[in-house]
């Protein structure tokens, strides 16, 4: 349930390295902790009329950094030290049960509810630090974000490509994990969507990208994702094919990954190197990595987060 954060924290670590040359290992679970706080807050304020799940979108990390800052992994691991891996099923079940009970008894005291949610999170994840020492200096999460990482959350933008919304406008990405109903996605034609991805990765920018990984052409054992010819031939993959699958829900928003490189193969087709936090990515020859064929990205990847400098020309078209 935390792929949105693992992939995007990996992306921001790459951004820190690209901008400053520094290598900093950030805490993936620091934003997750506060994402649960904000989900509970919205649940209270909407009187339970909001989606409640473990997942989120890649731009949620940006939101949490703006509100709460960020910390290095050494300051907050987000799980008991004797626990080998992250699993929030019990924690989330407890959070959901508690909030549903609040709805049943019509208890909407925000301060009290959030205090109880915080207690649940502290029990399973530990309490995040208000300050910490890094390289001999004391920081708060916000001062660490500003002074050490040099990241500017407002420098990051999100794109999608769906025919159901007007192109060249900012729109809501209508999936459950966009639970706060962000309308800040730049909606662009599919050719522009693919052109940005290719040009950005060629020019040294990576991106956090999300979409569907439930297809038969997705093989953890072979470390690849491709669109089989029995699904749809390459020459027929277009905006209609993409929208059709999204509309009938055969394309779902179920995973986020970090697109970090590329290789141009036979017939001048691109393969994108993908860094993946999911356990399935450990089953192949190259643990933690895949190659996605460009057809797969074109058909099944729905959104991405990227630095605005990588998309200057595209953003100019919106300004016009």
C-alpha cells in the first residue's frame, strides 16, 4: 500500500543528487505517517464521505513535504527495528475500524479523533521526530527539507493523458487513491505524454510514474512489461485504446514506480529502466528492476510526477 511513497521518495533522492550532487537516503515512512493523519482529518471533515484506503498518488509526497517537511531514513525508519519488512494491514484495519465506528456513533471531534489515530500510528510505526541530528547539526523536518535537500516542492508537476477530460487543461485524476481530489494534473495528448517521458529521461531527468501492472505481459520472472500482440498490436495503441481500458477498468491505478533510464532496442523501440519497490520485483534476475516496453507505458501508465524544468515547453502551451 505504500508504493506511491517508495517510488516518489526514490525519485526525490535522485532529484537531490541531480540538483546538489549529494546522496541522501530519505525516510519513506515519514510522509506515510502524515498521509494517514490527513486522510483521517478529511474523513472527519467530510463526515465519512471520502475514500479510505492504504494507497495514494505520487503527488501526495509533495503535499506532505510542503506541510510537514522530510527527514532522513536514519531519523525515522517507520517500523519496529525487529520487524523485517513493512506491512500495514493490521494498522490500517484498526484505523478503518475506529473511523467507521466514529461515523456510526456520529463522533466528529477532530482533535480527539486525530489524537487516537496518532496513537495507533505511533504503536505500529513509531512517533516521527520533531527534531534530529544529521551530520552533527540539529534540524527540524522543515529545516532539513529547505537547508539540506534543497528540494522545492512547488517545482514539481503532475501529468496525465485521458480523453475523458479536455486536453491542455488542469483536471482531476478520478481514481480512489486521489482521495483529496487533486485537480492539478496537466492533461495532455498521448503523443505529448510520451514525448515528455522520452525527452526528459534523455536529458537526465527521472520521474515517479503510476498505472497498471496487472497485465499478462507483465512478468516479474523475466523483469519485463510489454503488450502482447494478442492484446493489441503496437500500431493500434492510441488515445482511444488507452481511454477504453481506463473507462472499462481493465486499466487500474494500482502501482507506482520510478522511471530512471532507457535503452533503444530493435525497430527503434524504447525500453525504460524501472526501479520498483514491490516484492514481485525481487523474483527475476535483477532484483528491484524491470524494463518496460514503450508500448506498455503508452497504454498502461496513467500519470507521472516530474520537475518543471523538464517540461518547460509543454507548460508554455498551457499558459497560452
